[in-house]
């Protein structure tokens, strides 16, 4: 078995907001594993301001794991190495066999702008055909969020379900102020709106909306504190923040045990990883949900050809895509300064 690495940097079409900062370029490392006649790839790309580890830290973790033939401690490195190994093996357990077990997967539309951008997106037909739309909230004034969400609600068909993502930005009082002024029947769930996850059940009771957990899963909050709590019915799982594919599978299984639905989502990853996670959705038994895989359009370039999304459905190719990059042996690889 040989392991090679390649650095990549792909630009966003527009500055992408992560917390209080904006980034212009998505940087990462692609792992290539050759095992006999088979080749597999895995992406290591911690997102600045989102993952707990940096790219240099992820690389250091990857090197240590390769030296000791163990699982990297950094989740993004563990995920990338696991993907490379299991795609090289064509492991059907995670959907990496060809042909795939499913032909397509549902995807939610993604929106992170304000009212003006919402009007433009609606007019341009960017939400046409989607069954669900994910809207970012909590980054500005509540009144602005209200206008933005209602702009989209008033435009799309009433059957379209709305997912709101607050990224743990709001207090209980502020979240209640915003959500209580929305039509609860149109909201599928609200994803981690609160700074304190302990108040999610109370918020659900006050506004009559389902809550979802995301960051809590990835920040080490004990599972029993978030899964199965009243009103908390969905977990949004970002594999690169969890770790190895076995760890991701375990999180999905724990959710099922606690009666919690799972939605898979990439962390603004390349279209290569999006293709992998689409296959994982079917293999892990959660293909009946619309997943957070619709972010390829944020990039001006990509590592592989993005899979088109038609009427909210993403086709799963008969074979896995192959990233075309300049690989070097892992021992010779260095990050650019």
C-alpha cells in the first residue's frame, strides 16, 4: 500500500462567512491510497473557524497516525484517511462499491444571504424544485432574519419545508422573539439556534417547532444530553467533524436508538466529498431525508465535476469521481507557506 498527498486551494465565488470572519479560499489535503489495483481518495480540509483543528494540525495528526498505523486524533484527518482507505477497498458498508446501491439522494437548497439576496434568488429560480430549503439565521438583527425568511416563505410553494440554522448564536429570549413570529407549520426544524443546548427543549415548547442538534455533536457534548430530549428530534451530522467512517456510523446508530432522525451534511467540502457523503446516506439507511449537500455552487472551481442537482435530487454516479491533483509521496509532502 502506498500513500500520497496533494495540497489544494479552491476559491469561493464570494467571501464565505464563518462566524464573524469571511474566507475566500477553501484549503485542504487530498490523500491518495493505492492498494493493489485499487485506488482511493480522502479529503482532509478543516474549515477555518469551524473545525477545532487547523490544516497544519490535521497534517501532523495524519503523519502520526501513518507512523503508528492508528486512527488520527484530529477528526478531519481521521475522516480523510478513512475515506481513502474505504474507497480503495470499495467498501459497500459505506456505499463505496460500484455500482452504488442508490441512484439519487435528496438535497436541501442552501441560502445564507439577506432579504435583497433572497428576492434575487427567488426571482432567479434558485429554489425551484426543492422540497426543503436551509436558511442561515442569527448573524444579524432579528427583524432582518424575519424579513429574509418570510420573503422566501411567501415565494415558494407551501409544501416546501424550511430548515433554519442558527449556529448557536442566540439567547433563548432572542430566538423565541424571532421564531414565534414565523409560521411554525412551515418550519421543518431549527438547527442549534441557542448558545446553550440545554435550552433547546424549552425553546421547542415555546415556539412549537422541532429542534435539531449539530455543533453539540461535534463539540463533545455527551450524547445523552442532546439526543432524545423533548422537542429535539433531528441530528445534523457532519462527517469530517466526527472522525472516521466507523465513528460516523456509530453516531447515526446512536441517533436511531434515541429516536432521532439523521441528516448528513458536508462542511463546505469539495464535490469529491459531497459524492462520498451522498453514497453514505443510502448505505447508512438515511436516504429518505434531504441532506445538506448543495454547497458546490459556492465555489468558483472544484476538485471534480460537481454533480448537478435537479428538482432537489442529486444523481449518484455509477463510479466514484477521481480528483486530478499533483500528488507526491506522503513523506515528501509539505504545506505551502
